[in-house]
C-alpha cells in the first residue's frame, strides 16, 4: 500500500469506481433520548441502559455531546459529514435500543411511529442521500407487523431494524412470529442491531467494562442470531434475510465449530429445542445471513467473511455517528480486492439486498 493510497481525498459521486453506501447509520429523536434519561433517573432502566445511556445522554465529555448532536441531525450537518468522508448514501435506523426497553407499550408505539414519520420526511427531503429502515415496538408484535407494512408500503422504507432483545425476550419465541410474517409479506430484510445484554447476562461483562460495543454487544447479538437459526427460522421463512453488523458479531469466524457442535447436539438429543434443520448453520450464512463491516474497518476480517459467506453477502457500513473516522474509509478504499468485488462491497450488495 502506498502513502497515496491512504491519503487520498474522499469525495462522493463514484469517481473511484463505486458509490459508498453506508448500511448501519443511526439517528435519534429528542423524545426517545428524554425517555432514556427519565428511565435512568427514576431507576426503571436496566443495568445495560444505565451504563450506556447514563453516559451518552448525560456525560459532558466531548465524545458524548458530539454523538448526541449528530444523532439528532437529519439534515445539513449529517449531509456535510457524509460529504467530508465520501459517503454517497446512508441507510438510517433509530438508534439502539430504540423503544424496546419502554415498559409503557403505548408510549413505545407512539415514539416509534413518530420517529418513522420523521425519518420518512427527511428521506423525502434528501432522496438521493438517505434511505430509511422501520423502527418497531416488539413488545406488541401485531402492531409491529402493521408498522412494518406501513414502512414498506407508505413510507418507502427498505428494511426493519430491531435492537436485539426486548426486555430480555428474543425473537425466536413464537410470540414474535407476526413480525416475521410481515417481513415475509413485504420481502424486507431484518437488521438485528446490538443492544446491551439483559440483566440476566450482563453481570461479568459490566463489572469489567465489557458490556457495550467493545464486546457485550457482539456476544449478545451473535447469540440472538444463533437462537433464530437453531430454532429453524430460515426453514419457516426460506426467503428471509437477516443482517448483522460488526463483521457478523464474530460468528463467521466460529462457523466450523458452530456446525460441528450443533450436529453433535442434535445427535445427542440433549436439548429439547435443538431439532434437525434443513441446512447447516454455515449454509444458512451463505443463503440467509448478511453482514456489514460497521465498526470493523479491518481488511483481514472483511476478506475472511467474503471467503466463508460469499462476496455478495458482505457490505460496507460506517456506524455513524459512533465511529465516524475518515481514515477508516480510506483504509477500505485501499483494500486489495478486485474492482468488481470492491464495488459489490461498497455499492451493489446494498442495492441488491435493500432493493434500492
């Protein structure tokens, strides 16, 4: 890699041979953050939310304040930040944990719906730059199914984001099946974004400062995806596509052992819920799972995921505003991939899977 490769100017417009479509970019509403603050202050927040949003929503540190300002901007500042790092389009979703921790389901529905309306309005104002994903309140799966259909049919959204567990409950429960029926009916992908682990698993992570993006996010979200795969979600919904960020929450690296031990577990009949599936876990990764590199601008990991999953299943993401780093964009531009594979990674895979 030459010095020029990692010092080049970052521009939009595709003169490098591809557009850069960032596929895991966050926004927030003031109302949403105010509820987080209320929950932290009145003691109804779980330990993970207290750790995460007790920091981001209250800290006077430059990092926290800058992230809040950027989360709340769906206009000129965000466009300027995209321009400064050569990001042509951003696929936007309500920041984690969305409305999923809210104990008042009606409040959760109201704030999710309001956020979806706001995002649709901002996408309409910048149709060549912003693409939306629907926020839902899984506390009420039937309402969420209707909101998924509204997002797809009325708001022009291209996917759905759910921030992992909902108050300790996972999407493999039959309770949540209306959400998957709506995804199937609309043909939209589900992005499972991390949230902090629930109280039942957070203890040793939180004690060591490992509960958030450094490690706990990936552990908890990778487990969530495995719960869905091993319960047979893709046998029930064979066209369903589930996306996860951060290079697949480490699961691509584990695929060999996951398959070996999953098959051993089935043969042993040791677990009531572990039944034979139509494919191996690795095969589902090649047919129904997509990964983005959000927060993981690391060429060896990207190339490994392309090798084990397929070059058509790995996409670019920045993770704005939590990881807004121009040098990471330059490093990925300089990856030693063929022009066609690089174009898939930055542009055409996102266009295909989000139906842009």
